[in-house]
C-alpha cells in the first residue's frame, strides 16, 4: 500500500463515497476508499435508509394483515408478530446490499483500505497523504482526496444515549421487544418513520417537537394532512414543547416536558432522540490543515467541491444542503466527472425529499409558502386520491397531489404529494422540473389507466381548471 499512488482517495464508503469511487474507476482512475466499518455502504445502508425501510415495509404488511385484509375478503386469524424474524429479514436485506457494493468494488478494481483516515496534507512530492489507523494501518498517497464521511446523530447536551432506554436511530432499528410506550424527541423524517414502525407493531407513540410544525421545510398542506393521518392511526403529538430533562430508573424514563412555562412528566419505556444530524468531521485533520469551515460544522467548497486546500474535496452531508443520500451520490458523480473535464451539474432545485410514513410524503421544488414570501405569482392545482380509480381499487384513497406553477408561464415550481407510493410518483415531477416543464406538459402526457400517477396528471390539469375527475 505504501508504494501505491492513487488518482483519488475517498474517505467514507456511504452513498457519496462508494458511488464516487465506482464512477471514478469507470473513468479510468486508480481509486482507494478508506472505510473503517466492516461493511460498505455507510450509515445509509447499514443503519439508516435501508434497514428502516425494511422494517417499514414489514410493519406495513403486519398492519395490513391485522387491519385491512378483512375488507378485501381475506379472513385470517389475527396475525402474530415474530419480531426476531422481522429483524432477521432486515439484516438480510442490509447484508445483500452491502455485499453487492463489495462486489462492485472488485468488479471496478476499487481498493478498499480498512481503517479510519486522517488528512496529513501534501508531501514534498505534491501528493496528498492520508494516515490510516485500523486493520490496514499506514500512509496512503494520492493526487486528490474526496471527503465523504457523511453525517452523524446530533446529541442533546445533558442527555446520554445508552441505546437501552434512551436510544438513537440505530438503537430504534434493533429493539428486541415492542415497547409499551415509545417517546420520540423530534418530528423529522427519521422520528416519524421509526415511530410509524413501532406504532404499527403495537407501541403507544408520543412525539415531542419544539417547533409548532413538523417537517418544517415541507409544504404546510402536506404536513397538516400527514399529522391528521398519524393522529388517526394513534400517534400523539406534543408540538411547541421542549424537553426539560430525562431521568432513567428501573428500565424506564421519566421525561419532563415544558410548554408555555408549564411542566408535566411522562413515563415511557424508551425515548428515541431524533433531533437531526450533523456533519461527521471528527478526526479528519481539517483544523490542522486549515480547511475552511462554514456554518453548522459544514466544510466550505466551491462549485467543483474543492476546499480552500488544493487537492482536498468534500461532498454530501459534509457540505451545505439537505442531508440526503441521493444528494451525496449525485454530487459524487458530478465531482469525479468534472475532475476529468466533463461538463456535469447537480440540479439542486430538483432534489426530492421523502418521508416514508404511510401514506407517504414526497416533495420537490418550492413550497407555496416559500413562493408567496418571494412574491412569485403562482397557480395551484390539486387532486385528491379519493377520485383516482387505482387508489379506490387499492382501498388507499387518503391524500392528494398538489402542483404549484408560475402564474404567467405555467412552469412547474413545486410538487407535493401525500398519498400511497408518493415516493415513486415524485420521480415524474423531478423529471419535468429538470427540463423546465410546465403543468400543461404534464397534463398533455399519457398516464396509464388505472394508475396512481393519473393523480399527478389531474393535479396538473387543475392548475388551469381543466381537471376531469374532480
């Protein structure tokens, strides 16, 4: 390893790091990835996006069998939960996907250096040096270094996560017994998704959020509808409420909640701390090299993802913008393609966001509130799934599609979906917006019948008052 010189050294093998490494190898670069985990894929594949979606799907099937099979004429005894088997399936999904990345590394001749990397800066030969501690300890040299170490859970001062009673998202994915009462601190994507898992499996779930609105950057109509739906499912919300302290005793937590100067104590079995994430820059050697930092612990980069230190680049959760896996992956691809002279670009205005509750929430572009604050004249079209034939056939009629277009030229500025399979349907909106398309363009496009996507067409038609089925 000491004698090898790489074109690119990537620190971190999450959705940004591994995608960038593979794309760089495809473009002819000699690539090494420094990753300390025993498996590739980073937080997303190992303890985030993938395992949580596996549990969401499994818990959804359980809830369907318990609550909705009868309406379809399927009469079965009450389903029995085998939580251990559900967790085993989750681990199998993770193992298959992380193993798949290892296969892609071998296929593309990407070198995996097992250990933790720290920047040492350029040596006398002008090459970047990375000190590796761990299994493959030593110093790795390369022409460029890409920092892709992702994010980590934000901690609340004075509250210690023990992943027994007070847990984080990792702990919430590995509970061995359904909690009688789960309290979630933070009404963001992660909290609502994991809360949905345990709610379906039988927990009482209480959500505590210091802000008056959950998912604060999401369209107000959408979040209001989601909160109503989750309340109907049994989730309890304490909005505009802060945590004054948590005491753990006898395997339970007593949480002090504060709202409008009034306090109350709630006893629960587990508390999930889910107040957000922050850049994972610990131990990278940034301060020693003089890498310029931005707000909230982010790294400052230019349009080519270069830091102020020549040869050092950063992407994903380490730089400003939404902390999303697909953002990191796109930035990684654009970074390596620009490195070889290609004219690539990330379309930041069309990054979709998804909350995998049921029904799901998916959004792209700006909200109606943002556009009003900007003074942009808009027209809004809306179509409820209750009028969609496929949704009726599925018995999934809750929700709507909302399309916001410029009032003068019809260009689509934002699409917000609350409903079944919103996560899949948002892709059409991303495509149309990427090419500057209009609501008329969507309305004029064929949509297979009967499909949920027809709701997108109808909402687009409604922008100009031309919807047929509402």
